[in-house]
């Protein structure tokens, strides 16, 4: 099963990807992770990426796609893969399509998790983490018995900087700007399937599995 998982920050992509990994025994491929791994291991594309990074520049699309291509040829991708966070733009999608066709491994489906922005903001801004033991809570959905105090160890609860409303809305705006053209791109190709990301974790997984059984 070869798929792309799309969804804004907080939509649950990581959770859904992990469940699919366990079910299908295929890897989740994050471009950030494989870029760092390629640089560390000194692959040809990793060395190219490092030259741009050392100069303080952005890694060009063709190098990123090359690194993705290197990763997809590894043994653990034999049964398929889940691309997470890539492609981000239509030019990247074009380059990825060319690379996958050259490998004889075209995509099966692109799953987009559709969420309500305001509900997503509430979901993310309400997250709290114990500064001592790291246990996670939510002010609305999983509150502590005493406000601001961890049930497990009595530590103080903190809100991460990237869970503050202004930061979250900025991240969501960037995602929307980048991804809207990409969604249209894959819709026109007939690969896009949309899933209601506001359902429960298990219900979202069930919807995704129903789509994959049709492939």
C-alpha cells in the first residue's frame, strides 16, 4: 500500500500513520527524518543536501525528491509506505510522481484528513503537559482533578509555546496556503479521498481502512 497522508497540524496524522504502520507493516516516511538520516549517513543526495544546509540555504526540491527516492528503494518499503509531510507543493508532487513512475511504484491513494479549523484550534490550545513527568492532559477533554496540577505526580502543567493560539493559527494558515493547490492536484488525478478528521481516533482509522480496501 503506497499512500500520502495529508492533514493540518493536530489533525491526528501521526496517530493514524502509526496505526497503519502496525497494520500493514510499512514505514511512515517523514521528509525531516530522512533528510537528517541521509545527511548523517553521507548518501549522495545527503551530501548534496548538506552543502545547501551548511550554506544556510533551503534544500532544493530535486534534492529532497532524490532523498525520498533513495528511501523508497530500501527493503522495508517493499510492501509500501506512508508519506507524511511530503509533498508540500505542486512542483514537489510533480517531481514525486516522476520518481515513483520511474521506480514502477505509483501511488495508490492520497488520504486527506478534513477538520474544522476552530475545533482544531480548541483541540491544540487546550493541551497541557506536566513539566516534571511529561504526562499530557487537555483542559476540556482530559482535565486534571486540580486545575494546573498533574494527577500523577503533582507537578505544574505547562502549555507549550507551539500550542499557543497565535502560533497555531499561523501554522494552520501556512498549511492551508501550501496544501490547497495540492489537494486540487490530487483530486484532478483521481487519487484523493477525504476523511472526516473530527471523528474519534478509531472511527477515522475505520474510514481510512475502508478506503484502502477499495484499492
